[in-house]
């Protein structure tokens, strides 16, 4: 049960199951969309309507993956 959900049958509060993550919206955004975070509006709107779940989020950009960030961190501290 999600916090605040008193009715277990409430479809808005049930997390989506087996949903593949979408590609990152930032890759498709133009310069104006990036400047004003318009590319994040679908996520903001979904979070406004209901609780966000891991499956609601998009895939991270390639340079934000943990293995690449860990390698960069090791290079700077050696």
C-alpha cells in the first residue's frame, strides 16, 4: 500500500508493473526546452497527479551511468 492510499483498489496509487523505462526526454529536447526544463514536464505532471515510482522515471543518459561516473571519480582521486 502506498502512503495515503486507503483504498487498495484505487488505480491511481497502484504502481505500474513490468513497464520498460522510456528513453531520456533530454535527448529529444531542443535548446529552449533544455533551458526551461520543459522536457521534464511529463514527469512533473505525473508526480503532481500521483506518487512517482521507479518505472515512471526515464533511463539515465549514457554519461550518467554509475560505472562511468565511478571511473571518473577514481581518475580524479588517484
